[in-house]
C-alpha cells in the first residue's frame, strides 16, 4: 500500500472521529478567528495522527463532554494537516508552547488553561476525561 494513501486514511479517520463527537473542524485561519473570538467558553482539541491522539486524546474529547457542565463551543484544528489554521489557533494560546495533541480552554477568546501533550501521553483516556471535566467544573455553566 502506498504510504500517502495510508496516511490519508489515518487522517480521514482522525477527522471523522472528532467531527462525530460534535467538534467543529476549523481548517483556515479565518475559521479559527471566527470561532475563537466567540463569547463564552471554548474547548479546542489540537488533533494529530500520533498514537496518543487516537488512543487517549480523541476518546477523551468525545467522552468528556457528557457531563453536567461543558464548554459552549467545541472546535478542533489538525496539527500537521491544516498548518495555517493550527498556527493561527496557537496565537491564542499565549504562554504555552506548540503541543499536539492537546486541549486549549478559552473563555471569551482568552486562554484559561491547556492540557498539553505531557498531560495526555502516558495517561489513560479516563485520566484525561477527568482532567477535562475538572476544567469544565471550574469554568463552565451547567447544561
């Protein structure tokens, strides 16, 4: 099998997983600016094709939102695929180095906190769900 075709399949599955979980995919810098400047709380999942994204981060993204409190907006950018959108999103994450996979939590367009790759890799999906729900508990309104 051609490696490029294989990678396209992996990317397509990764994109589909996060869209099916209810996240809005941001593919351009304009999409990012429009989404991240919204009022309210926003969870940004920085997606990637690495193993910890598929085994931990995407399952955590999908399952953490089934909670009494959750962000107003769920969005995603794909590191390594939609480079310009990802670079634009990272301009909102002041004080945090580029990290993927990761989760950024914003309120009214300003970064509140992040779960970086080191907060994901080596942990279970349940661990990351708990970390995300702790953020929701502190910063989100009841649904």
